[in-house]
C-alpha cells in the first residue's frame, strides 16, 4: 500500500470519490435514457429493437463499473492506495451523496467498484457500504420542473370516466387509441364487477406512477385507488391492437396479479425513475410483503436488488438458527443445490466434474445463465442472483452439505476462520420441483401442473428458447401455481435447433434397440421422443393429451421456429386471457358502440346507478 502525506491523501480521497460518483452518474444517465427510448420504440411497435435495448441495458452496468475501475487504476494506482485513504474515500463519497436522488444505487455502484479492486478482507463497513448510510425515506425530487413520482387524481370533480381518460392521455403516447372511451368503460365495469357498487368516500382519489413500465409488447400504467380505508392496486396494460392504434387491454385489480407481472420469472421493466427509492416505496404499497430487493430487480436495478438481497440474507442469518442443507429432490449432474429451510431461496454451485452423459464446461454453463439473464423470460424462467466470495458461517452448514461441497465442488470453496467462502454461486427463488408436485398432488393439482408445464414450454418456444432437458425435475411450481423452468445448462435458441421427425425403423431390431437407429447431430431435436420420459404415469398422460396433444408433433416446434426466423414476435400476456377486455366484453369489440352511449354507461356505473348497481344491491 502506498502512504501519502496527510493533505495529499485527503485530496486523493476526494478525487477518487468524485471519480466514482461521476462513473455512477454516467451509468444512471444511460439507464434513464434507455427507458425514455423504450417509449419511442413502443410507439413505433419496434419490438426487436425494444428487446435489444433491454438486453444491452443489463450489460451496461458491468461495463460502467469496469470502465471506472480502469480509470482509478490508471489515474491513482487504486490497488496500492492504503487503508486510511480508502476509508477517507468512503467518507468523501458519503458527503457527495447528501443531496443525491439515487443515493442507495450510488452506494451499490461504489461497492461494485471496490469489490473489483480490494481483497475480500476489506468487504466490511469500514470500506464499503455493508449497511446503507444515506436515508431514502421521504426522498423526492424538489426541482420545480421535476416530474413527481406519482400523480393524484380526484374523480369527484369530473367523474371517474373523465378522470381515467385523463390519466391515460397524460402519458402523451404518440399513436391514437382505437376507442379510449370504450376501454375506460370496460375498466369501470370491471371494477364494479369485482367489488360491487361502492360509495365514494370523502378522500376518493387515484394515484398513478408518473412513468410507464415497458416490457415485451406492452406499456403498463401502475397505480392505486384510495377510497376511505380501502386501497386497491391496479395495473393497466396498453397494447397495439392494429397498426398505429392503441387500446387498454385489461385492468388488473388484485395484488396476486401484480405480483405475477412483477415476479422473478419475468424480464426487467424499462421505466424512467428520477427517484427510484420513491418508486420502490410506492410499489411496496400495492404489493405489500414483496421484498424491496425483488422490486428493485423488477424495475431494472438488478444490482441494487442484489445488494438488498445480501443485506436481507445477513439479517436473516442473525435472527435464525436453522442449518443450510442439501436441497430436497433429485440431485442434478451439474449443480450442487442447497437451501436454508427458513429462507425461501436455493443456492446453486457448479460442480468441478460432470459425469456422463453431460458434455459441458463451467464456462459454457455460466454463458447459458448469462443468456437467460439477458433474454426475455416471459414469466417462465427463474431469474438468478450471481455472487462471488460469499462467506457463510460454518456453524450454520449441515455436515452432509459440507461433505457434498468438498466432494463435488472443492475448487469453489475455501475455509477462512469460522466461515466457508463460496467463490461463485447462483441464488434463485425456491420452488416445489414439478416432479415432486406431481407425485404428491391430487388429480386437480396434476391437471393444473401439466397444463402449466405445456404452456410454459410453448411460451419458451415463442421466446426462442429450447429448454434442452425437459424432465419435470428441471421445472418448479411457484407459490402462485405457475410452472417455471430453472435448469439452464442445456438450453439453446430454438432457431439454432434442427427440428426432425424420427425416421421409420428399418427392421424390428432397430425398434427394439436402446440406441437410435438414425444419425443425431448436436442440435437435432426429436419432439416425438419426448413422450417416452414425459408420459410414463397414466394420470399424467391423460391430462397431457387432453391439453397438449400437439406437444409431440414436430410441426408445432417447426412453426414457432419459422415465425422466429421471419422476425415475428408473438403476443404474450402475463395474465389470464379471460380478463382481457376483448374477451370479457366481446360484444363491445365486435361492433363499435356509439361513443355517447359508452360514456353514458360509464357515468352510470361511476355514480352507482344502472342495472349492475341494481343487481349488486
């Protein structure tokens, strides 16, 4: 370590802190610019460009961190700065964050840079932000021209229909709406169908986040309705219904529906946030109980989500006493998987050696996980948090787990004092393995899970993903009953696969042979053969053939591949199709209604009159 005179070291400390903050500010400027550009791409219906934008934004954080590290090494020989100066750097950095609008994210950026430069022995609160320092509570942009985090609307003056129309038009989307009055009437009817007729309380108001949430082929309006002591969350997806025309697709009014669209199995939203902590606090009110770490991740600040998650883990360890154990279920050939029963996550470590028939490498597996991180997951692939140098107390590790790690992944662990340090680990939300769910479920559970499994694989096809190993053990069932894929070491792009029919057997011996009688190239797939390992159970077979009889037909797989090769992206809906307005109110979409009639009907709903109000009474 270099030692500097006191005055010089103080100046170096400030300069390094300033350089690091400039690095973060550059990153966040790019982050916001991507969200702003997403609006332009959505308006133009340029879906392929929107996908590319989302993928590139994920990679940009690490690029900015590496850029900052190189600058500090070139300008200040950062690796050789002494301990006292590093502590001063942190203190100066804290001072620079006093009036910052993204201080929690800036602290995380500081940690990311330091962890690239310093040895893990420095990963404590003296040198990095193990605990946050700058409070984000009540943080808001107070600039006169700044956009507020959310806008409050009061329907008592103009009526609910006019208020809802104003909410939508305030986002100033360029394409016109096909029939906004019709769509608003559908929202009001859905509210009344869900909650019945209601009286407007003195404080009746609607709060709407000021920025749209862009993902896939939709833009979401997110908000909450306050009426007396009742708070109702809502999300309204906006979609293109015809070239150059928009429509409100539905309104989601249940917490469970919002939890699904913000779940760990979906790609990150593109959303412009001046004060991200204020957005996260708002989203916490409409999804109570959802960890802040997951909310930060869902809005695209995945590094902040990682930071918050690790803090949550440390806090949980200090307030629990159970042991990390080998995860229940069939052991995989590629990963050692373990869990802490009191904590709803699994930890996955790549093994040192992969037994046959696995033919892969550690780098290839890491590349597959990176592919999934940057891909549109369509709610069917679990997101992963990737960490290096994670220290877990030995006293909390089950002996059988320690032996498993020493046997299967010795290069990935080292002992340091009373801790076991894991050099590289993936962490995912814990789910019930689908094979165990099918074994333990009743007939209704089995039917639901099999339908979900087929839907999941078909949606992965639409996302250009071939799962590779499609055994039930590689899929999980979430707490919302959705089936999600989580084993990525054999995934490929569907467009890179050769979809083939099984050739006719030449002889009876061919049919009886354990080995295929036909040639198989590395990327060949044979959907007809999947029935062998998916339909062994008669109950499973019954429901599989009821819901997904086409699953084993190569034509289905080839059709999706051909669409992808043409550059066509299918529509995807992270909610039940039955709640879409075009399905819920088909008559309104089959024959356009007079605008005045729609407006009158909506007004009648809003003031509690009309036939539905009478039925509710």
